[in-house]
C-alpha cells in the first residue's frame, strides 16, 4: 500500500495543476468575449460584400470572371484555418479529420490536393501527415490583421490563375455557440452564384469604371480575402470558446482526482494508525 | 423627396447605414454624385471623402480606397478603411503627409517607393476631406 507521504505529494501536484487550468479557463473566458466582438464587427463587411457579389453574379457581365468558371478539376487547394496554440480540446483535430476525409474523397475522383495553412497547429499537422504545402501563415495573434492573410490568399489565387489548381476549399471552424463549434469545408472556387431571384430584371449590366476586368478582379479578390479573414477571426472565437470548455473540464477532473486521492490518503493514514496500535498492543501483551 | 439606401462598411466595422437624397464619392476616375434611381454602377474608390446628404443634413466620411456599388435603390461602399470625418485630426494628417514626403525624398534608402507614395496620397486625401468639411461649415 502507498504511504501517506507519496499520496500527499500527488495531491499537492494535482492541486497546482488545477490552479493553472482554472487560471487558463478564466483567461480564455475573457479573451472569448473579445474575439467574439471582433467576429461580430467583421460581419457587416462580409455580408455587404456578399450582397454585392451576388448582384454581380446576376448581371450579364461582358467579362465572365475565371472564379466562376467550372474547369475539369485536376487539383484542389485546401485553405485550412487552425489555431496557433493547443489545449483547446478536439477543435483542430476534428477539422483536420474532415479535411483529410474530403481530400481522400477527391483523390478517388482523381483530383490531387495541396494545402495552404493558417495557424501553427495546421502547419505542424500537415507536415507530419505529408502533403503538398503551398503556403503557411502562422502566429497571427488574437487580433489578426487582414494584411497578414493577403500573401497566403494571393499564392492560392495566383495558382488558380495559372491553372495549377482548379478548385479551392476553405476549411475552418464555424462558431455556433460557446459549447458548439462546427468544422466546415466550403467550396471557395469556383464561386457558386446563388439562385436567381425572379423579381430582378435579368438583362442588365453595370457601368464599370474603369474596366470590367480590372474591377471584377479586384472585387472578387477582395471577396475571397474577406472570406478567409472572416474564417480566421471566427476560428479565433472558436478557439477561445473551446479552450475555455477544455480547461473547465480539466479543472473539474482535477477536482475529482483530488477527492479520490484524499479518500485514499485518509485510508492509508487510518491503516497506518491501526497497524501502529496493534503493534503497541501486541508488544504490551508480549511483555 | 425620394431617397436611396446607403451602407458604408469597412473590414473591421459598420460605419454608416441610412437613407440619403444624394451621395458624393471619389471614384478612381473622378468625383461621382449619385442620386436615387441611378443606373447600376461598379467602380473603385480612390482615397477621399464620401459625403452623404439627406435633405439639408450632410455627413462626411473619409475612405482610403475600396469599391462602390450602385443599384437603383441602394449604394454600398466597401471601404478598406473608413472613418467619420469628425474623428479626423488635421495636425495628424499634416504630420503623416510630411513623413510620407520625407520618405519619398529619401530615395536612396531601401524603402518601398510604391508604399510611400500610397501613404502620401492617403494623407493628402485626408487633408482634403478636412478642408472640404471646413468650407461647408
């Protein structure tokens, strides 16, 4: 049977771990509020640009943009958004599982995959799994700047322009609520225009100032960038929420462990006392 | 009086949303005036003011570039960064302009020429917005 000193030591070490996890839980809770605010602030822009893009898709443009063009797919690119830090439960792994499943599905259709990775965790994971990585953006922090993502997006869009890739998927966690995060794999390119509304006249086009090509290139690039940015800040909110839950569970589990160990400690202590007593009684009887 | 819906958003926040009788903006090809019922238009925005007129009231915003979409009943400004004109500070703008000019003059250093001239253009546009606003008051 274990001796009291050992059990005491174990309890002390679990208690200090519990202190750390509960502190991390509180940090995550306060950061979660901030990241959620950032996520909500970014929404109006992404909604408005989506509106504009859907109008553009309805217009009979003189210049059909390559992002709308359906090519026979040979290669697809996955933009995977993950967190920079761990200790957030199954958040990243659940997403990676979906990405791998989708990639395997495409592989069966004879479509190769390559990856553009955002976040240290994705970079580490896809390095160990193996797979063609075309771009990485790491350490964006809690308040990512849209500028930090432009490079990565440009690499993907350039590859699409050159015909190196025919499809692009955006993989990230969607924020449902604090308890639930939903891993999503969405098709980015080719863009799928939404259903045409009946009420709008079908024969019209914009006046473009300056050229349609230049403008649409810029606008659609900005649209893709805004989608990626929105995915990153949403993923951030998910990370903090998941971290808070994970740390809360860890703190609760540590509490349970401590309770069990305290019971064991008392048992051990009592057994030791009983043994000592019986030894004394035995000794007295012998005399 | 007929009005047109106007939304101004930047990537980090919603700046303005409301009705207007007239909207003025600085397009890449020059100044635009948009009245309700305007034909669909898509244009780039240059750094400069966006003014929203509703009857006799007028509000001004500074926009450092982006896109403008016009539908007959709706104007959407997708700005890279936008600020309410009241929050613009003239001394700050002048400082930014001087700094940009200095960087441009200092060509031999390993500086990004395109970036510096973009900064200069933005600072000048900021100043213009402020001055225009002053005149109207």
